[in-house]
C-alpha cells in the first residue's frame, strides 16, 4: 500500500470498565456521541484478547467470538468498525481503502458475553488497537479512545486504566469526544461483581438507550443532572472520599434505571435476585461495612468497596447467593498491543 506498512496480524488486550457515573443515551447515533459525560473504573479482571489478521484471500471480514462464529449482528458491527479503520489507514497512507484486504477477527472474552458485564467495552477497545496496528494506522491515546467509541461508546474508557472520564465533546465533532485518565488521587477502589444471571440480556443496551432517549419523560432530567453528579464524583475522587464516591455511584446507577423504567415500553433489567442483592448491600452498610451497589444494562449487581473490605463483601454475596460466580477486581490497566510488541495507547 503506497506510503503505508503492509497489513499484518496484530493482537491487543483490553479490560472491561464499570461506570460510576453512567453513560446512558446518545446525542448523535451515527457518530456515537453521548448525551453526557461519564466516569468509570477499568477493571483488572476479565480481559478481551483480540487478533486481527488481514488476509487478501477473504471476500468479506470473518469473525470468531470465543472460538464460535460471530452472529450476523456482531460481525456486522465489527466489519463496519474495520471499514472505518481501513478508511482512516488508507487516508493516512494516501491509498485506496478498497485495496486493503478484509480481515479475520478472533476475539476471546474472559467474561460472559452480553450479561451487562461490559464485554463490548473491552471488545471494541482491544479491536481498536489490534485493527489500527494491523492496518498501520498510528493513533495517540485520545485518538484510539475516540475511535473505540465508534464501536461501542463505553469502549472509549477501556483504552485507559484505573479511573477514567469520558469527555462528551460538543456538537457533531467526532475527535473531541474521548476518554482521559483522571489524575491519581491515591484512592483505591474494589468492585465485587455478583454474576446473578450469566445469560444474554433481554434487550441490548444500544436498543434500550435508543428507546429511553426517544420515549422516557425522565431522560431530559437525566441529561440535566448528570454533569452535576459527574463534577461531584470527580471532587469525591480527588478527596479520596470513598463513602461519597459510593453514595454518588449507587444513586447514579439507580437513577439511570429509573430513567429507562420510564421508557415506553419500559426497559427493566431488574430480576428478583437484583433486588435481593441491593437489599444485601444496604444491610452490609447498616452493619458498618462500606459497600455501595451499581448496575449496568443487565440484572447483575456490582458492589463498590475499599480493597481491604472486598473479601468480606464477596463472602457475604456468596453466602446470600450460593453457587453464583463472584468476581473481585481492583484497578486495571489500559488497553495495549501485545503483538507485534512495542505498541499501545
Ligand atoms: C449501562 O457502551 O454498550 O454500561 O455505545 O450503544 O455500544 P453503545 O452502548 P454501551 O453502553 C454502556 C451502558 C452502560 C453504562 C456505562 O458503561 O456507562
């Protein structure tokens, strides 16, 4: 390809993130621009590892997820994302995107896919770095983050490690809406993930978000109040004030669910076990353990606490829900290229 490196296989790894101030709703569907900013913790567990292998013999992109062929929907999303990477790589190299080969994508999630555990975040963050390296597209961290956003909004935050803010940007500007790592205030958090239901969710977050934006009378209030909560969360993080971080995260998550419960028809991810887990967290607090709940687009509950309390919280969750998977995580790293060596955001 004129002026560019020949396409070659590349592998990247990224971790999921859990939002403490949620992203829920877009202001621009095509560009995946969010209605508000958000803030998350990149986890140290359950990474996605993705290899992109450009192959001139392929008539179309092909994809495996956990060793199985991707569904048509999954492959469509991946292939549209690869088209974007190929278009940018070709533009950077002064080449024709049609001359770039299609690719095989092999992605492995060490976490149940589609269960509200943010596998699309780690998936598109890993795909961004692997695809950019495969097609020779150089990216800064901010550029990688803005590009990952086009695959899945929350993926822009998994480009960076630890505590991360997603800047919403303004208007229809693509490049300004990306994540940035927060300054390290020394605060250390743990998340205990109660996998109450590992199955695929009833309605995916993209469709649920769309319905909320289009029909929920609470959505404008969500957009209006989220920037204040985000500012309060940044202050609490800067002050390393765990109880305040916990209170803000729990109320923000419940408010997100209230907003989607107001959609027509309602979007309800709560299961009976979800309510039982929220009760448990309240009980732990009443007993003096610093524990706060958050939830995403699924029935699972994640409990925020100090790292020193994580084992006690996990033991309480296991005791209340015998036999379920309980994952414990602290702060994890940003996405990085693992092959060829020497890359990363
Ligand atoms: C509830 O990033 O999966 O986890 O941008 O449509 O791909 P798309 O949505 P996605 O939504 C995540 C929503 C959330 C909250 C959050 O992570 O901030």
